[in-house]
C-alpha cells in the first residue's frame, strides 16, 4: 500500500517521523509532497496512491479523478470543508477527520485573543478582566468543551448552545445549556464561535445577533470565516462602538474592517488555531493510525462522508 502525505503547510518533523514509524510498522510505503506550489504537482503525486493525508489542502473532484487507486483521505484536523465529500463518495473514497487532536490548541488561542481584546490590544491603556464575566460557546464540540474547561479556570460563567448535544452533556461539563441563538448572544459579553461552515450556518452570524451582545461585547471566531456575514459585522461594529471582533480567520473584507475600526478588530495572518507543535504531531499521527486501521481492518470510525 502507498500512502501520500500532501501538505502545502508541512507537518513538523517530529510528526512526519511519527507518521513514518506508523507506516513502516504496517508495511506501507510513505511518500511526501510538501510545500508544493501548483495543483499539477498534487495531481501527479496522487496518481498511484491508496491513501492520502492532508491538512488544509484542497481535495476536489479533479484530484479524485487523478487518484485512480485512492481508497481513503484523512484530514489531519477537525474541519473538512476543504474536501469535496460528494465527489469522494462518487469515487468510492472514504473521507475521515481527526476530531479532538487540535482542540486544546484552538481553545487556548481563544483566550489568547480574548485577553488581548480586553487589554486593548496591549496598547498601554487600562483594560478589564475575564473573571466573573459571561462567556457563551456557540457549538459544544471538542473545541467548545476545552474552551469551557479553560474559562472556568479564569472564573467565568459559561453557557453553551448546541442543538446536537444533549443538555445532560453540557450540564455535566459545568456549563449552562442555552436553547436559542438569540439568548446566547444577548446574555454573554463574550461569544466564542465553533460552528462548522454548512449551508445552514454560512453568513448566519451578522448584524442582528452581534448587536444583541451586552455592552463591551467581544466576538471570537476560531471556526470559519464563512459563518460571518461580513457586511452585517461591519454594520454592527458601526452601530456599536463598544463591540470588538477577533478571529484567527482573516475575513475577505479584512483591509476595510481594519481601516475603519482599527484596534477593535484583529485577525491572525493565517488560520492559526491548530498551529502548535503538539496539535501538529497529534493530528498527523492520528491520521496515520486511521489510514492503517482502514486499509488493514476496514475501520472507518471517523468517516464523515456517506
């Protein structure tokens, strides 16, 4: 069996060594395509592989057409909107993600940005504290649960909205369940976004929700830029000079937002939620183990396409 790791943004060397060890023990051949600059390179590399491990790399119908022997694609990370699931299913290719491997890294970044926002981007002026403030978590998956754990360490009052997560699970984590998106935004000075980008959620967070937030609200987005209605965000920031928006996903209108609202908005240069050595290693090795489990035993526990 031949396994390709194709990453425009390479894994850490330690992660690659771990992936190589997993493949060698399974008796599989490992190939690397790192820092590639053209799609043509990916199309050539997938021609004869049985499995593909990617990070944020695009796996669309064209890639799947070129990969005649491909059986499985594993996205090393939680989000998988860079992979065309329908096309994969049509090509009889299993798609998996590695949920939970990056979750602590993303959750820690939430609080790095939250503290920066309430300390006025460290500009030397007096700020405020997280202790005793209210935090709403929009989606209570692996990242959301880690956000709740850390928030309690800061002494915050935490609530969460997730129609797909039973109230008992939320309560067991010491978090208050919320049952309407309006209540989540209305009742929390801080809201942390963890919803996926789906047909239902794209552009779902905009003017109406953001302007419901209490005075000095801070909206934190470590999910996807597509869930934000950028026009609505700009209108909300205009109408509410007390609100701030921080994200590790640069919006399409980043330049205009920065020019207009200055230090009230902040975006990392690229998506950085999972950019830690630990998350990089965890996700890469998890992806390798999942490839072996599928090719050897047919295990598709983390399958995300039908």
